[in-house]
C-alpha cells in the first residue's frame, strides 16, 4: 500500500498500512522505542487523514501480519461474520467512526457490527477518535457475562479484590480481603497474584479463596493469576477454581514468549468447563496491556495499539468472563506519562468493548512513570463514565507484592457513589445482608475489616 | 510478650504490610493516610531522579563511567542505551582496570540512586571480605551512571572477568525506595541470555539483610567459577 | 528423615515413628531457604503402662524389651533413626530415673535421639503435638493448650505459631486413686493445700463419695481454667512459682490422657468414675462442662510433639568450617546483643565477658565448650559486624583458652556474614555459625549433619530434671 496526502502545503507519503497505522497513533514512548512513530504532529495528522479515508476492505486485504505466518492473524480472519462484513466492507474508517458514535445506534447494533469487524479495523477507528469519542462509544455497549454471578449490567461498576501478599501468607491475604469486602470490593473476582508459581501453592491459594467465599457465602468467583499450566495442574489435582487466568499477547510469537499456545488455551478451556467450580458459561479471565509484544521482541514493527486490539480478537474467541488491560504497569518505555496512560486506558477499554468483551481496566502506574495518584483519580472517573465493567482495588492503592499503584478500595467506592453506580446485583444484596450497606449507602460497619474475623 | 487482649484490628494488620485498617470519612481515606501514601510515592520518585553522592563512591575508591544515556528521561524511555557504555567509558576501563580478574564488581544507580546510597557501605565491604575468603582475585571496581542490567555484557567483553557482580538500584516501590539487587553472571559477554544471570533482589535494611546477601554472593561466585556456569543449572 | 518420639510418663509410655520431609525453597530471587515441609506419623505404638519398680522408680529392663519390640514392629532399625526425642515426663522425671534411661537410650534408641525433659518443654511439645500451635497460625487468636496427664497439667499459650508462655499445675487424673467402692488408695501430697482450701478432707484409706469427688474435680478444673484464662492470678496448684502475665487466651484446648476422655458423657456412678482406678474420667467431664474443647490430638500429643516437632533445620546460608559435626549436648549461653535503644559495643562486651565467665565454671570441658546464642539482634551494619566479631573472639579465646571450636547461634538471617567475619579474624579456631534457630526454650543444642544444601538439622532441648 502506498498513500500520499498533502497537509497544509506539505506532502506526506506512507509506504504501508503498517506505517499509516503506527503514525496515526497518539504519541507514546513505546512507538518511539520501536522507531515507528510519526516524526511530527503534522505527520501524525496526515496519517490520521489517510487512515480515515481507507476502506475496511483495504484494511482486510492488506494484512499487517499474514494469517499464514501467524495464528492470531488466522484466528481473527476466521472470526469475521461474512454477512456483516459484506454490508460494511466499503465503509471508510471515518464512516465506521460515525456509525459507532451515531445516536441511532445502540448497544445491540454495535455488538452486531462487531461481528464483521477485525481487530485491525477496530484499532484503526480508535486511532481517529478523541478521548471523549472513546468514552461516548464505549458507554453505549453493554456486555454481560456470567460465571458464578453476572456482571456488566448498565449502572454496575464491579471490582476485583486483589489481596496480594509479598510471601503469599494466607492470613495476610485474608486480612487484605476483609478490608476489600468491607468497602464492597470483590464482586467481579477475588483474584490473587501469587509469588510462588508451584502447583502446590496454587492449589492452596485456590482452596483458601474458595473457603473464604463459602464461609461468608460471598456471591463472587475466585481466581489465582499464575501461568495457565500451573493452574491446570492444580485444577487437575482437585483445586476449586471458578475462573482460569492467562495473560495474552497479540502475536503468536508474543504468546510463545508467554509460554502459551492456542492448543494450550483450548485444553485449558476444556478443563475449566469440565472441572471448574462455577455454574455459568464464562470461565476465562484474561489480562493484556500495550507494549508486551515489543518487550518480547515479537511485534513485527506493528504499533502497540493495533497489537493490543489483536489481543482482544484472541480473547473473544474464548468468551471470557472478564478481561482487563493492566494499562500502566509495563513502564515508561512504553507509556511514558499520565497523558499516555490515560489515552491508552480509554483506547483499550473502547477496543475491548467494541470486540464485545466484558472489559475492565487496571487503572495503575509504576514509580518510574511520570504519573501519580491524581492521574488515577482522573482515569477512574473517565472509565466510570465510559461504563467500564470492572476495575481493580488494592489497599490504599498500594500493591505490596507487585510494587505498583492501582486504585484503592476507597477510590472504587467513591466512583460508584459519585456516578450513582452499584456493585453487581447479587453482591449488592449480600452487602445489605452483611449490614455493610443500607439502601446502598455505607453503614458504620463499612470499612471495618474486623467484622469478618471469627471472634468466638 | 504480648499485651493482654489484642485489638482485633491490630492483630489483622500484623499479618500484612498492606495498608489495611485505615478507616474512612465518607468513601475517602483519612488525611494522615492519604498524606503518608503520597509521601511514600514522593520518596520513590525522588530516588529515581536522585544521584549517588560522590562521597560514598570515593569511600570505596569507585571511579565513575557513563552509559550512552543522556538524561533521566532518556534513560527511562530508551533502556537500550543504558545497556551500552559511552565511548569514553570503554577506554577508561581498558586503561584503569585489572584485566581478566576472577571477579569484577560493578555498581550502578539503575532506577534508584537511594538504594546505592543506603546499602553500599554495608554490602560492598562485606562482599569484598566474602570474595577474599574464597581467595578470588578481585578486579578494579567502578561505578556506572545510568546503567541497565545488561550493561554487564559489554563490561564483560572489555574486562573478561570469570564472573561479574552488578549491584544496582531496583525500581522503587512504596514499601521501599531503597532496595538493591545483585546480578551475577559467569563470563558475561555478547549473546548471554537473561537466564544465564542470577539475582538476589530486595536487599535493604528491612528486606534481604545486606551483609548476609553479600556473604552469600561470595559463595555463589565461588560456585560459578568452580562449575564454570551461572543460571538455573548452577548447583548451590 | 526418620524421627522417633518416646514419652515415658507417670502412668503411660508411648512411641511414635515419623517421617520429616525437608525441602529447599525454590525462589531464585532471595537467599535460599530450607524448611521441613511435611511431618507425618508413620507408626504409633499402643499406649503402655509405664513399668515401675515401685511408686516412683522406673523399671528399665521391661522398658527396654518393650522398646525393642516396638522398633521391630515399626520396621525401623537404629541406623535409620536420625532425629527425635525421648521425653521423661511428669513425676517420673526424677533424677535417678532420668539418668538411667538417658544413658541407656543414648546407646540403644538411635544415633541422633535426644534425651530431654522438663515441664516447660513438655508443655511446648504437647502444644505442638496437640495441634494447638498449628491452630494459632491459622487464626488471629491466642490458644492455650492444657496437657493434662496423670500427675501434671502442662500449659502453653500459643500465638502465631509460637509458644509465648508456659507453666505447670498439679492437676492430673492419677493424683487421687481409689477403687470402685470409693476406697481411697492414694492422694498426692501436692494436693494437700488445695484440698484443705476446698474443705474436702480426703485421706488415703478413707472413703470418698461420688459427690465429694465431683466437687473436687469441678474445683480442680475451675481453678485450672481460671488461672489459664488469667481471670485469677494465683493458684495453690502451681508446680513452680510463676507470675501470671496479662496474656488472656481466646480459646482453650485440653490434650493428654484426660483430654482423651472428654467424650461428652458424664460419669454417673463411682464405678464409672473409677474405670482406671482414678479420677481421670470425672476430671475430663468437668473440663468439658466448663466449655473447654478437646484438642485435635490428645493422649499422644506430647509424644507426637517430641517425635515430629523437636527437630528443626537451620537457615540455609550458614557458615560451617569444622569437621566436628555432629555435636551433642552443647550448652547454650544466651547473650543479648542489643538491650538498649542503640548498639553499644562496650555494654555488649561486658555482657559477653560476664556470660562466658559464668559458663566457664559450669562447662569448661567440651570443645566446643558452649554455643553462644545471640538474642535481641538488631539490624546489623558492616561496621557493627566488625565490632561484634572482634568482641566475641577476644572474650571467647580469653575465657576458653583451650577451645579449638567456636559455635555461634542466632535467630536472624546473618550467620554466613558473621561466620566469614569471624573466620577472617581468627585463623586458628574452627567456626560454626548457624541462624534461624529459635533457642528460647532450651538449654542445650544438638547439631546434626547437613540435610539440604548447607542447612543442618538441629534440636534444642533442656536437660533440667527435677530432683
């Protein structure tokens, strides 16, 4: 593909779709590190202009990474619903943007449209959307999923309790979880990142989280976020898991560096469907994040927004219960400052929803990024208004195991209150029964973790 | 000995370093906890952007060389430049350092200058003692400003030590902004993989004890040289 | 690793064989660690009546035969036994008994078996074996384990997997013995004051009614529970003077022979009470009536504790430059490193000097003569390490001029650095420096051979026989 355009008297030429897609991105350090970003603001706008005029069929016909070469490309290609694609193939990316943003088109229309869109088409749209476009579009899409409980309803902001501990100490995790529950956090999942990735340890942690759920009849699901193979070994041994987890990359080589393959994910799907402890159909939990393919040198010169969209193409194949981007975790060489993190968070959320995914975001940053907690306040409010399915909570925003900052339990409660959102329905009812809320408002018990101690 | 009846909240808090039991006003945390959190973040950020005092380097006769990194922003955005020595640095090393020692010790600020400032005066002399106790020939130690872990490889190419120890500041967390890691590699050089390196992390006053870590590094280096390898297959 | 436990008590003797599984931690980012990951009982003997020559003296000959039979039945040979403990408990821990048995067993029970006794340690072992210590790691509660045997009740208060306080009461099933008609054959002299206080005159040779016995047992259980709970601060039943701390346990467990009898049934008649010719069943009932629970493991708690729990492994980064291992019965000399706010080298030097001079009068013969156990260890800088090392070497060599081997123990992970520093300053001494050892409840230590990497097995024990 060769395109030229003249912008304000200057002519810009692009030699491939890959180049157009990369240069059309809003500025971010990862694209600079890969050496593929626009060299000036004008070049960036020229790329956006060119991209807006491309048709969807052009995007399909010029694959960034051939399906023969990469099984993620193949999987995404095979997902396309021919009937839908035939209707829209001559739309330009600009027209796609306008269809999505039109008042005429509601959630169901967009979810139908989604079936005819490839991950690259969705990424292309995101690149010509403003932040508010991304919020407006995502807020229209309602994706409900069911594991033990159902989340994703309009007006529901669910949350993952992440009670990590630097040495996987069970009592320490319980203490942190008690705190989470007392703030109404944990309706999406109680999910632990373990330090020690052995079968025995995963087995123990799955049991412990399940015991806590059973002990207090908590309407939620458990998950231990280790490598999928160690979870599989633990589940084979009889460990109770509602969800099975894996981090995804947007290329075959990227997934290879994560130590996973499509047959492995298929095998895990069969296992969790057979031996998982949940009642509902959606039993996967996936995490993604811009930059992971570049960091494992598996990016093929493709920009990180497009690669992220391809993760969602992969994820939707497995009908997950929850997906989240860990947007600010990867570090400043991929997203340098709060502006870049904020943009990426909104892009990822929109692109995930546009794939029909139950999209959540880990609103987070590390200490060597140019960002602070005020930026997380901003992003969490923006995502709340965009209708994010769930966010992640750790005590006072400080994860003492992974050494990064996310949202606090307080922050999630605050976003819910300010935006008039609630926890998942069954969980909200459970909070009332525990006396933590009364008619949806905090009682004096809220924020007191000791109410869950067995004081005999 | 414990006090009579423990406060249930206190007994919960002792199980985790997580910031729990903090209470609330409305849905927001209390002022002291918010300010404490922001203070810890400030310490972490300052340690990224800080510099190692010259005094502590001269105390151990460490001279300084630089990588190809030009500024902190450059360092953060371009990890590849932190792996390469500046041209001047290469000639200094060739001139000033003992060639082909048993073990080369290198110190770098990495992502936390504070980590070096706080721990070097315990780790470094204890490490030298430990290496001495195994009768190893120690090279000329020096400091690399703006180094990444993989700068070990280029240094290895130039000085050809049997083994190399890099003491480097870790990415600061809120629990500790002054945590140091020790990376070790047998015959570092081009083409070495991440899995060839060994690491002891979280070295600081409230983490892995600095002098004990140093004593153990000596044992590991001795084993590397004896077994002529490093990485997961080293028999410890 | 095969470990045995042998408990020779006032009324019963029992043996267990257990397997300890040791693993090195796999985390590649930290210093290596080593711990016992599984302790499993592979054989438990029946509970025998302890063979006695008379009221107080143990008959060694039949005991020996019994032991040989049990070893054979368990399928273990002496060579296989690498760890474990023999514990002589309660009123049988008299000097003449203990010495005889200890000597005999040292030769006949297995290479690494430790002879040990003493009420404090009994309480600790019972709490380990009963499951109380394990319970305390799983909850936020302080748990009291009351191990009630024939003659004494050993109490250990447990918190977060550690024993924080121990004491012993004269409370037991066989302190009063009688036949099914109520004819009293024995009343322990330790109960005299208690019985007077409760105005329940009971004489040997006299007759006791069911009601009378019931009142005595109820009061005995009440007094025990009140003292354990800390709601009363004194008891006439204390074996040794004890100042009750303010610790108040959240829950109470009873183990031991009396614990085993807590089956919820109240004995209704004298005949039901005296099935064993004593007051055990009635005492058990009254503990239960006070709402105290039965421990997960009861009659065999102490022997399980002795066999499975008494052996620990040292830290994995240690310093051993000596071919003297294994070493047995090395006296522990506890020296606090820093009792003050700040590290004060001069005061430390005084403490080392004093402790070593004192121990010299007791233990000057062995080599190593003693093990220096450094408690109250603060964060140790390189500078402090140098001062510490210098002081220890100077005082040790000044005091034990003949000694060729220095053993230093500490709780914190510091042994390799300390060992290297000691070796650097002393070219003549053999240095053994071990860490991650809890020596709070012991007077002697046995040092075994390496079990995984550099880590060695150790047993901390007490040899304080009551005379």
